[in-house]
């Protein structure tokens, strides 16, 4: 019997599902979320949205309904490319304030059932169910784990109207894989004995931590499945991927992962950024850039307030039309969570970057976080450049 029962709860097509609560007439149809951020004006429930067929621009898909995914559209894909695959899919703008609200709702609902929760992002959490499972009959532990998973699903659905999928295994690595095996609305419960039959046939990219580059290198070595990775000589992995990463790959393929569920961690920084639909000129589009810049600072300030923290190091991020990215930091004397103070400090950062090219992305970050009244963490000095430009 496993000594641990770790769940990974993953919301199903989260952003799209939140939108379908607002626009139920789109259920069962291909829908993609992406492109421009939703305006502050409310959209009527019966309003018509554009289809991908009419889209022009370089936006990307944030998420898509399963009907759109069946046509080949998926997260991260350019909307122009998606339009060729699913021209009749509906295109909805993103509403991240709403997504964060539903994120808090589903996490609160899960904690009401099982309090040992690790927050892993807006739409997923890990949950340590060991105490709840072992409080019952040990002989029926896996059946008890399945019952708790059903309870979690029902509680989340009642609180939000949304569905989720769960994987329950002895560790986080396996649970992350398992939660994806029966989407949407699925529950997968696996023990270590199930690894050869359920995990090894899967492609290596299903292991969280093996990205596209590592996957391509493994394929070049003739390693395509997790089972093939498990059976390869560890020395070969160390030779090609280094001591630490190679050894980790071998352990991961065998389902070994000793990481604990971390129920509380302090954020190192809080940031907001936006990629423009069209490149903006620092002079001709100055007024528009100024509004966006201020809005980012206000949003970061709101995030700081929700987290109950303030920060001393204000950062700026710019990406130009040639995809070059620059960052600058400015450390202030007293930690702040005030939008105007963040805007002033970010403006100081802006004076230290060249504004000679069109701008593709703009971001604002606040770091060196602390709780108001507590000593702030000492921040490294800000980088300086000799070039001085007017604030936007």
C-alpha cells in the first residue's frame, strides 16, 4: 500500500469553461479564447462574436474548448494559423479578472474538503489526501481515494458550475500525468504497480519537466515513450543531459518523486504584462502606451493588495518589434503597494531604456516583497544605462 495519496486537480478548459457559463448558447461549439483583452464594457449574453475566419493579427490562443481542440486549435497557437484549421470557431476575448475570481472559488471549495492544498497556478492545485484516506479502512485505501476525488469534483462543480479532472497517485509527478488521462471530468487513481501498464506507453513529453527541446533530443536517441526512457541505461542519459537532469529523467520514468505538497509559499514578485495586437510606436502611440502603462501599474497594485504585500523593487519589461527584450529595475526607499508610486518608479526605469523601435510587449513587476510593517528583503542594486529618454 502507498504511504502517500497525492491528488492533482486540474480544471477542464478553464478559461473557456468560465466563458461558457456566461454564454451558454456557445456550448458544444468550437470556441477559442485569445487575442485582445476584454474591454471594460459588458458583452450581452446574446451578442454575436466574430469567428476565426475574420481574424487578422498575431494574437495567440489562450485556451480552447474541446470541440475546437478536436479541430487542431490549441493553447499557444497563433490565431491566424488556427483560423486555417477551425475557421468557424468563435473567438472570445480574455477576461482574466473573471478567471482569477473563479480560480479563488474552486480552490476555496477544494480546501473545504481537503485543506492541504498547494497552489500551482490559476487552474490547478496539488492536494495531500494521505490523512483523509488513511483515516478509513487501510484495505480500502484506493477506493477511499476515489470517493474523495468524487467529493472534490462535486464540491467544485457546486461552487463554480465548472468541471475538473483529478489524478491520485503516490506522488506529484505521477498525479500530474494521471489527471490528464481521462479529461474532461475524469478521475484516474494509480498505484506504483500501475506504472508499466498506464504510464510507460505514454510519450515522454507527458512528463512535466521534459519540454520540447529535451523531447526532440530524446527522440534523436530513439527514446519516444516513458517506458523506453525507463529502460535506457542511466549512464546514457547522464552523458547526453548532464548528471542532475539525466538522473532525474531516469527517476521520473520510474515514477519516483519525493516532493511534498507545499501548502504555503511567499511570492517573490508580482507582475503584469501585455502583448500588443499591433506594434506601438513610442512617439506616435504615446497616449495609448501611457494608458496601458498606467493600467498595468494599477493591476499590479490590485494584485499586491489581494496578496497583502508591498514591494521595494519596481521592474519594467519591454519587447521590441525585433523580439529583443530589455528589463530594468528601480529600488525605492520604502516598500509600496500604491499604483501611483509604482507608476513613478516604473517611469524611472523607462528613462533608462532606448525608445527608438516600435514596442511589442510592455510589462511591470514589483519584487522584494514584504508584509506591511515587516522588514523588507534587501534588494540588489538596479542596473543603469547611460541613455536617458522621456517617460511615455
